């Protein structure tokens, strides 16, 4: 599958309204300034192993809140359990609401997990 278009990203969100953060993202798409990046599509085993390693680094770092780490654990578990040959990663950045890293199965348009990073105000 090729990179995600914004229209397909909107469909992905619409089809996964039951997932955490999707209603927020859907509102941002409709009402706010945002930067959408089509992301990448890679083999499932590559993405699952890379983000398993990144989860361990995030846990060792000790600067992430418990909600973020829990979302990360669930996402990594879902990535590892996916039967899709390829997985996609896309992201949405906003000026006010934070950034969303979204993991999905391109063949099923199923979201496997979302990591939300909040912007820190100075």
C-alpha cells in the first residue's frame, strides 16, 4: 500500500471512532489548524520490534507519565499480535492539542494504537 492520503486518514478515523483519542483527532481535523504527515508503511515485524525497543527506552527514561506508558504498552502488544504483513504509522501535529502518532493496519484500516504527546508550554 502507498502512503496514506488525507482523505484515507479521515476514513481511518471515521472507521475507528471507538478507539482512544480518535474523537479528539476527528474534531481537530474538522476545526483546527493541523499538520498531517502521511507517514510510512513497513513490514509488521520491523515496526513491532522497533517500537518494542522504543517502549523499553521510554520506560527506562522515566520522564513519561503513566497514561503515555500504558498507551505505549497496549500499542506494542497490538503491533506484535497483528496478522497484517505491513503496518502503517502516521502522525498529526497541532499547535494546541499536541501530537498524535497513529499505528494502523493499512489493509484493514484498523487502528492498533495512538500515542499522544502533549505540548509543553513555557
